[in-house]
C-alpha cells in the first residue's frame, strides 16, 4: 500500500465535501452551472463560448447554505463555552495551536466544518523530548502540547483493529504542506503526509509518528520514526487523535448535515441562471414587420430607417409594423421560490426538537431525550476537545487529572414561558406554596434567570434589604 492511499469512504465523500464547501464559501460557482452548449447546442464554438459566458455572469447566487451554517454557529457560541483547566493548561485560552489561536477561536472553526460536512479531527501534538520534561521548559513554552485542527479533506486514510473487546485506531494519515522561504523570498511548498500509527509488535502498544515528504520527482520518502513521551518519560499506548462527526465521534464518515440544503441551493442557482437568461433573452421589446418586400428593406437601409433612429418609418400599403413585449414567464421564478421554501424548511428542522407545537412542559421533557442536529454538533465538538485536553494533561502533568472540561452551550432552544405561567410561579413562591430554591430552579429552566448564576446569589438578591420582606423560603435558606 502506498502512503498516499485513500480510504474508500474518503474517496466517496471528498467530492461531496467539495461541493458543499464551494457552495458555502461561494467558490467555483460557475462549475455548478450546466454549460449552455449542453442546453442549446451550436455549431459555432465562438458563439457558444460568448453565450455561455453571458449565461454564467447573469446568474445570481443566494448564500442560503452559508447563512444557515452561520446561524447555527451563532446559536452554539451565543454564550462563551464553559472551560475548566488545571493551571498548567491555562495557555490554551490564548494559544492552543502554537499559532496564537485560542481554544474558543479554534473550536468555532471546527464546529463550522462539522456543522457543514460532519467531519473534522483534532491532533494532539507534542514536542520531541529525550525523556522527562522540566518545569522550566513548560513555563517557557518550549515543551508544551498543542491541539491542531485537521480538516476532513486532509484525513486521507485510517484503520482500526480489535484487541479483545476494545477497538483501537492503529493507523491514520493526513496531509500537510511544508513552507520554506527561498533566497529570493519566494515560498516553496512541499507536500507531506504525517503518519500516526500504533506499534503492536511487542507486548505493549506504542504510539509513533513519521513524516513522509514528496520529492521533486514525485516520490515519497519516509522520515524517521518519532516516539512521543509524556512529562515523566512514559510512552503513549494510543494514537493521539480525535475524530469529530455530526452523529458520533468514531472514525466512520457521517452523512454531511448540509448536503440537502446545499443541493437545493445549487438547483436554485441553476434556476436563477435560467431565469436571468430568460429575462435578458426575451425580456426586450421585439420590433416586427409583416408583408415586407426586399425593395422596402433596401429602402430602409438606404435611409437609415431603423427603430430608435427617431426617423419616421413608413410602410407600403398592406404592410404592418409593431413592437411586441415578451410574455410573462413565471415558471422558472416559481421554481426558485419553491426551492427557497424547501431550504428554509430544512434549515428550520435542524434547530428544532420537533415539528409539532408543544407546551413548555413537553419541550422541557423532550430536551433531555431529543437532540437537534445543532446540539449534537455542539456536544460532539465539546466531547472531542475534552478528550484532547485530557491528552494534553497526560503530557504536561504526567497523568490525567480529569480537571479539564470544554462544553459548548446547547441550551439555545428556549421553552415558551408565557406571562401567565411566570405570574403563577411567582405567586406560588410569594405565598409560600413553592420553595425558594424550586422557584429559582424553575425560573432558570424558563430562561428568566441566568442558569450559570448560583442559587445562593439569587437567594441573596431576592432577600436583600431593599426588596419586600419575603421571609418564607420554606426553611431552605
């Protein structure tokens, strides 16, 4: 097997990922249109090219898929994600990848890709050490772990293997670009493939890496094996990589979230091209004459008798002259409107728990058991980062403490708290029928109180001196 061999799932989904990302990024849009020669046909190639260029230029692209993704990412990051770290990992707040990107910035980009094409990876990278890492090296930043985001398009191959009841990732490759500045200050780019693998030949599994470089004659050259170690000089027994998907975080490729919307967006774009071409082609007034003879044609040419010449155009007896407007053609326009409705419907379903109207009580119950696509993406990204941070703990501290946590907020589907319900809950609390802490909890559920603010803080506010003397807390204060 060649090192640049591609996994069968990668081969299947790569063109689909490109189609979706092109639509989201508004790149290579003309490739989405059917060439005009395929539609009309022509024996004159120059005429076809000119016609095709004009056909493509008139098409209007609506960034519906991109706006859908932006809206969903906006929901996820409307509140800053929850981050808990041991002191040794505080640097990830400002520089998680060594390039100056914070964990919040990086995770937002990762979530966008997962939301769009349902695939991304996190590679936990370590500096090469010869054994134990000193605290001085860690403090200076010379020996710190980093997390690199690896896009789906770069993860070209992988393999898992069963070891008893456990399935382990034993091989993974992803592409890299090495940049070198030349003497003339130009940048030379060299293709690389980084191979992560598990050495299972001995009694214990050992995680290793190697980098393959592509030479000028297109051959792949294998680099030396690298064996990462943690702070205490101990070896790792699993590949330091986390897959992220829309459904789950295993190595299998999930069906892209935005595929249906992107395909409709493409069809809408093609309708737009037809519509705008139709408007231009038949939307202009068309002069016509009937019963005309060749003698009259010659007479018109000799006297510059043309429409728009501001000269009177006379016609001989029995002839007629008129100007027709194009008939209304709403078919293509209606097709565009129908596709917009379908896309809006698909986009709405991705941020709803269910399609049927529900009471606040039903919604609260179902939020614990039903996940929208958006909340699943948020949870999967959060889980992958929490796992990667634990890997960093192992390198930086020599052990996994379990202190690290990263959680993107998923409480963006707010229950419908009508004024009557709020008034009833407040009245129950004021007369002592509802305990104070239960009142606070309920108001948090309804989105009226900040869920991140402690119950004790709310208790202090509810019974501070400038508030009415409401002393009944049912013994819970």
